[in-house]
C-alpha cells in the first residue's frame, strides 16, 4: 500500500464474495421482512464497517424482528436485553460471585459473563433504562471489552450492537446522552410500510408459518470483510467533502452556513467524518465499486448525522428537524469544491 496516496490493491475474489453474501442476506431477510430495503441496507453497511446502529420507530414496525432475523442469518452468538427502569449495569456486563472449592475449602471470585458477551447484541428499548445502565454499554461499544472488579474481559469479535427505541412514548424514558448516541454509527429511522407492503405483511403473517432462516455468514467471514472495507481507497476530494459536510454542522466554525448558526446548538464531531467514510467504503463495495464516491457520502449523511447534531429552539419553532437541516446543507455544499483548501492544517492532514 502506498502511504502517500492511500491507494491499495483490493482482493477481487473477496469483493465478489462480499457482494454474493449481501445478496444472500437480502434474499434470506426478504422471506421474513416485507419492504424496509433501505433499513436492511444500512444495517449491512454498518455491520461490514464495524459500526453499531440504533433503530427508531413506532411500535409494530418489525424493528426487533428485523434484528433477530439478521442475527439468525449470521453464524454468530446472539443475545437480547430488554431494557427496563430497574435494570442494573451488572445485569448487562456480568458480575463476580464467590465460589467455594469443595476439595480444598478455599473460596475465590469467579466472573459470570452477562448477556453483553455475544457477537450480536439487541438492546431493545434502550431509552427505557436509567443513564447509569445505558453507560454500561459505552466501554463495550467503543473498546470491545468490559471491566468488572478491575479486571478487563475482552468481547468476542465481531461485536455488533443494534438498539431500538420508541419515539412517541416519552413517559418513563431516559433519552440517550449525546456521548452515547455518538457511539452509534447510524441512527436508522423505520417508517410505515406502503399500502402494497402492508397488504403483503397482513397476508403473509396470518396465512402461513414464518420460514426458518439458515446462517449465511460466519464470524471469520465478517471479520475479513471488515478488513476489506478499510482498504477501499477514498480520494482526497471525497475526504474533503465529508469534512466540509460535518464542519458545516458546527455553528462555531467560521465557514459554516447561516442556517447552522441560526438552527444548531451543537454540531457533529470527528467521529461523524469517520462514520461517513467507513460507511461510504462499505456502501461502495456493496454496489460493486472499488472506491468511494461523493454519492456514498450524500446517501449516508442522514443516518450518520441526524443523532449527532443538537437543534435549538429556533429550529423547533420553525418546524426544522435535524433531517431537514442536513438535507438543506447537502444542497449548499459542492462536492467538487471545498473551503478547506485554504486551511493549512487540513492540507497537512490530507497530504500526509
């Protein structure tokens, strides 16, 4: 690999295997899930980019079913945590218990792993549990290990957290703090099905048993695909475009648009740039391309940025959502031109 240009040779056979695997996953999930193609696509991108997802939607839209079905298609361990107000951190991470050796009579601490020790973790209704318990996920999501009693316990890889939350019932909920939301690569909005899709759902789920899903991918395959994604080259112009977009969400930046100054309290941080680029690399491979394009960045802007910017009262008063702000920012930023060319620090980073 050329460290100066970022170019690399991709394993064409592995790229083909990734494409075939994705088609197999989509076909398998299509036996259970009607529609929701964009949701499934974003979940697969996050999986191969080694990120986590939070799914938001009203009850009954198959959020949990989609996640559990995806887990069945992967030859990985799966665990589900139903978050409740009385859930404690040790209920997630595990705890140490005193165990007596009957032969010697000595006692020692033994660690009993919690449900977080799985490859695919479904955190159902994550906003139903207090911040102390929500924070128990932070170390695992970022570092891929947990610490109990001063001892570090590594998680098995791959490790994929898929959380769900309900946006309409706010009584008895604890909104995720910004620090934890930032750990999720994507925030995926699950919407209502179309008329035809809902007809198919009603017909399929009331007339026949759901088919059994067979595993399509093994853990070692997913790890190989995750390494492959990182080797996909991104041209300097694409990196600059991702930087421009993220920096445009920060009201403190000199070059940010007037819309941001008026509507946004806090913008996205550097992790958003990383998510845009890694997600763009995975999306490119899933579409048979060996390089990232500006279209990949644009298509992933909403799921990457919507939970990383904080809108103010002016935005709420004028009916602006985070999605609307991001959409208007996309219309004002030219992927072929950048204001960052004038920034000496940025030139040094991009030319390194």
